[in-house]
């Protein structure tokens, strides 16, 4: 159950959804949850028949459902909409924003802030966070506890940095970005040359740039460029434990699921979807709007708009047919070896 | 070498093992180690012949061995048992518990604890840790340095949270759990919808629930549910760098090795074993007591009690036979193409 | 752009490179960058024709190039060398060392340092870091903010520990090592035995040892040995999000790319290269100077000097030929099944 400090009534709810109201309107709602946890202050939703009984049995104050299912909930307060899950989530999103909007900005007394750091409006900084020299925080930036923001970093207005995030020097973060706990931005790219039998480090003096509205999941790592910038484009969303190598260029509104790994200098287009644990070689281009299936290994360029899958990643349907066919491979081998033997005896 | 502050003598050792003692009993032991590091205060064990010479040459004070190998160590203090490694480890476990039991609880002066946080007995909290509003710590909870425990969290008696762990709001942790450094519990699940060309975030307002005796390895991440709970069952052990997506339900006494990744809403039964780097698609069920080989990609439901392997994960023996057969695939292709050409010429 | 506090002139640059100077020598340089960002204080390099126009158009103060390309930059200050990229990077490395050398050592007032900790010369310790009992820091060690260095740890001279690194007790770190943010060294190895239906933990009382010149990427984890040591050899470089299980022994000057995972007791030789997302089973040996392709699954011993690839990892060329052949597998299956049917009808 997610409880909110601010209560919603029917009027506020109708203001953010296109639905029609049925039943009593004199209710005050203060939480969202699944049926099993519901109380009279709860909003729940129902768009699947298998959930009807549980929701009927619950004391939830408001049920968001569709015209098809509405009759089974007669006598209850209902919000009837086309897409119950979507409307439910829109209400939750609005509610969360309301709460955030009323959040008081504050800088914890223990934070260590370099005198040259600059704030462009009210910001929050949690306990034990460190803000380095010449770093700029935009209006409304919220930084959690235990964050390490090094020198010459810029964080755009409205961005939220959760706890224990480490941001190396020179990193540029756009507006309304969200970095979850444990993220590391700007650690050295991974480059060495063997000189006289030893791994000699190639200095990494570029930076990391996140455009606006980027979200990065817990414990993900994005390395600084060797020279120039590693760039994550506007609106791109990155899940937990993802690795982005130095000098990668990722486009807009792309989605990288958990544990994806991109080697250095990989270029990813816009609206690309990389499923979990996908790996990509360096110095290749993954075309815009391509979808790549889980655990795929991308070894070369992928044209735009395609669906890809497998290791090496190829047209997804081909990989699926290979997966079907490979189950017969042991018997095909047996047959092949039998024939081979026969032909030798001929 | 692991040294202990409390010394063990023959009586204490015999009290926790079923073995028989041979040789001098007037020894005082204060460490466990491998043969190369041993001194007269050391306990070592020997159940493999290849280690006999090194152990004979060492000054170790006590050798735990079996009846078969005991004669080669004549003249030494021996503890003779059926399973030397197991008995050795039982002694170490008992010794560690002795040390922990004598640990003094303390709350570091720098910790920032919300006045509404509640402790149900003695607890330890390390330097620079933050405990949020309405959070409850059970009796004997030990929290390391630099931890961020948000609001409305509950941590059961006897749990141990190592350093720099981040726990988001509303998380519920059972008794005797152990979270290693860098773990992040309760970050937002990864869900977006493209609306008007932009990735629109689906709010994530559920929580994470760990039942009793769960252990989670360093830098692993477990996301909060969209609604409801992401649940890890009693006694389940999770290794380092593992990713558990939102709304996953994991059963009891299962083992998830390093770098495993579960997409959202994956259900895992009891006594399941997922080897390293296994990935599982979302909205599927992995049956109880199933074993899944390393790097497997689980694309659909897996029945209980099976052994599975490969991408896509299937019956392990079939994958093993495919792996054997695929080595012949290039020559099978050559033969196939030769025949194809011949038949065209016919 | 990477700016430096100390300026370089022609004499200082010529002192570290073998090149010849052309054009004006009376320049003062204070940064390195790509052409697009250059100003009169910039050093850029050019060894590819496709970059010539951008560099010509830029106001960069010094261009490092080769004899072939030098004529197109006539009238500019040039450093002409055999390998422009290498010389450029050598200058950057020297410049970074100059800056580091002038760095003032300081211990932040908020750091919590056990009175028994010992410093063998000047060291830096950042805000909110914790140094445990009996821990030793060598001369010139630099520790960032929010680090947790437990008891009985030893860190060799010149090592650099970035922010929020966690080092468990007894860990030994050599000279000139570099650990990036979020690294966890020495968490418990992952070992359990099912006893009476429950996962019983095998105590992990060994340690982690890093030899000299080891670098470890952000959020990587290296577990302590069950007994004895998990060892990373001199000069070995480990990328981000890598997992090294308990009791692994890694040789010298090896390279482990991002998201590699080694199960327990894996032995890796010298000069081994493991590409991204490679996994290795435990209790096996990966021979010196072997190269293993991305996402490979190493299931058994790999002889020295080989190139390996695939799951299971085998001779790389064989895997490449299998990858080519598998594209034909669906049609081979069709043909096989057709023949099977025909032979039944015969």
C-alpha cells in the first residue's frame, strides 16, 4: 500500500481522468494498493476478470474499472474508464507530483559543500553528501544522503539524485533526470595498452553527459569518455546494473533493461529497446527503433527498425527458427554420421 | 588466517563435533587457516591426500581429519571425524557466533536518526548512517557505516546490514537477514509507456519484502513492486550483482548465483538453484527444486524438479547434447550444401 | 575538454615525446580536447584523414600529427610524431601526473579514523570516510569520500580509492592500485549447504589480496576466500560490474572486461583477456595469454595461448564457423525431415 499525506476526493480525480463516476461521491481517498490490503481510503483498479472476486470482497473506497466489468461492482463507488490500469497510474503519478510539490527543500547540516558551488534556486541536499568545487545545481534539484558530487559538475533543474550516488568531475546532467542509489557516473573508461609487458593505462579525460529526462537504475555505471563525451540522449531510460562504456552515444527515448553492457564507442539510436543482459561490441551502431531480445550479443551494426535476437544478434525470426531447429540437431547428427559410415562402406 | 579473540580448547571443540580426539589435549587455539600460514594456535583440516605433506610440515596445533588419513599425522593433536571439512566449518561457525555474541552494541555519534525511529532492543548503527522516520529496528540489528535506511522501513531482529547499503522507504526485512555492502533495496521498478513520443514513467508505489534468513550479496539490487510487493522468501540466498525486477516472487531456500537477472513479475519456487548469469523473462514461473545451468536464458515456465540449461533454457541433457552436436554443424552444412548442389546437377 | 592548472610549453612537451616541432613555439597550452571544443590553449591530435577538416577549422594551439598529414596543417604549430594518438596520450598521462604530484594531502575533519590505524607517510582521506582498527595506509594513499575501510586492512603506497568504496576486514591491497567508486572488496564468498531443509552458510573467513598496480572498475565485487585468499595479480585490470568469486586466483597483467563473472576457485593465468559478460565456472583454469570472446561461457579448463569463444567456450574459429552454419540450420532441418518422410514411404 502506498499512502499519501494529501487526500483526494471525487472532484480532484475526475479532473485528471476522462472517466464517468458511478455511486457515492462523498469519499476521501488516501492510498493505492492491491485488493488484499485495501481499506475504505483505498483506490484499486480492475480490468481482469480473475481479480473481480478479490476486489468485490475488499473494502476499497474507489474501484477504477471499465464498462464491461462495472456491473459486477454495483453499489460501489466506481470510476469507469477505457483503460483502468492507465487511469489508475495517471492518478498515482499526479498524486506523487502533488506530494513532491509540497516537499520542503532543505540542506542537511552535515553536508559538505564547497564555497564555489552554485545553486540556481532552492535545492535539497541530504546528510553526509559532498558537493565539489564549481559544481552547479539547478532549481529544485534534490540530492539524497551520502552522495559524492565532484568538482565542475552541472545538474539541471528538477533532477533527483537518490542516496549514495557518485558523480565524478565534469559530468553534465540535464533537467528532470533521476539517478537511483549506487549509480556511478564518470569513472574512468577502460583502456590499456601493453607496453614493455605491462598494462599501461590510457588516460581518460573526457566526461559523461546526460540530456534531459534520463533515468538511471540502481548501481548502474557510465564511464567518462577517453576524450570528448559519453552521451545519453533525452528521455532515455536505463535499468539497474547496466554498464555503458566510454564514448558511447545513446539516442533519445531508448530503453536499456537491466544488466545490459555496451562496450566502448557503441552508438545507439532513438527509441531502441535493449532487453535484459544484452551485450554490444564497441564501435558499432544499433539503428533507431530496433528491438533486441534478451541476452543477445550484438557483434556488428544493426539496421534501423529491425527486431534482433541471439548471439550473434540477427533477425529475430531467424534466431527463433534456429532455436526450434537446434532441438533436432542431435538426431540430425546421428543420421549424418550413419550416412557417412554407410557411404564409406559402399 | 582468521584469528579470534576468544581461545578454544579441546573441551570446547569436542562439545560441538562428534569426533574423537587423538594426541595432546593441552593446546589453546586462536585461529583457522590453510597449512602454509599455520602456527601452533591454528586449526587446519585434511581430507585430501594431496594436502597431507603441506599439513605435516606445518606447525598447526590441531588437525581435523578422518580415520583414513589419521595415521600419517601420528604424534600430532588430531580431531578424527567423518567429514573433516564440515566439522572444521562447524567449529568456525560456532567460533564466529561466540565473537558476535560478545560484540558490544553501539550507536555512532555521527549517525542521523529520525526521532520517530523505534528500536526494539539493543542495536548497532555505524558512522554516518541515516535512519528515516517511522523506521523500526528489531533487537540486535547491526547496521554498518554509511547506510541509508529511509522512512517506514522495518528490519527484523538479528539482521545485519553491512556498509553503504541503501534501503528505500516501506521496505520490510525479516529476522536474521544479512545484506552485504552496496545492496540497494526498493529502487523504482522499471516500467515506461511511450506516450506522445516520450517514455512516460509508470509510477512504482509498491515495496520490497524480505522474509527471514535471507542473505543478499554485494551491490545486488531488488526493485520495489509497481503495486504490491516484490518478495524474497525465507532462507533464500542471493549472490553479488544480482538484479530482481519489480513484483518478482521468490520462494524459500532458493539460491541465486552472481549476476542473475530476473525481469519483472517472475515467480521462482522453493529450493530453486539459478547458476551464475542466468536471465529470466518476466511473467513466468520457475518451478520448485529446479536447477538451471549458468548463463541460461529462461524464456517460459519451467516445471518443478527439472534440470534446465541453455538459451532458451530447456531440459539440461538436451542442451548438453546440442552443445556436443553443434561442433559438427559446420561439416554437416558442407555435406548438406554438397548434396544440394549434386541434386541440382542431376 | 580536460583543463589543467599547470600550463605546458613547447620545451616541456618535447621533453616527453620523440617528435619534431614545426611552426611557432611561443605557445602556452592548458587543455586537451576534440576539435569541436578547441581553443588556442588546446592540444589536439590527428592521425585520421576524416578528422582533418574539423581540426583545420579549429583554433587549437597545437596539433599532434604524423609526417603524412603534416603538410595539410601548414602555418600551424605542429608536433610531428610516428603515432599521434600514443604521443598525445603520453602527454596527457604526464600532465595528469604533474597535477597529482602537486595535489595537497589532507585528511577531512569529518573522517572517523581508529586510533590504532597507521599511516606510513602523507595520505588523503575524504569526508565521511571511516578507517578501522589496525589498518595501515602506505605513503601517498588517497582515499575519497564515504569509503568504509574496515579493520586490519593494508593499502600500499600510492594507491587511490575513489568514493564510497567498501573494503571488508583483513583485505590486503598493493602499491599504486586504483579502486573506482562503489567497489566492494571482501564480502563473504557465496557458499551454503542444505542441512535439514535449510540453506546453512559456510563461514567465509579468508581474505582478498590485490597485488601492485591493480585497477578495479566501478561497482565491481571481489569476495573474500572461504579460507586462504582470493588473489588478483600484479597489473591486472578489472572493469565495472565484474564479479570475482571466493578463492579465485588471477594472474598478472590480465584484463577482465565489464560484467565478467568468475565463480568460486577459478584460476586465471597471466595476460589473459576476458571480454565483456564472459562467465567462468568454478574450479577450472584459464591458461595464460588466452583471449576469450564476449559473453562466452567457460565450462572447463582452457589451454594457454588460445583464442576461445562461445558457450561453451571452445576454439574461437570453430565457434565462428558454427555461428555461420547455424543460420542454415532451419533449412537443413526441413531437408532432413523431408528425407526422413521419404525414406519412410519407400
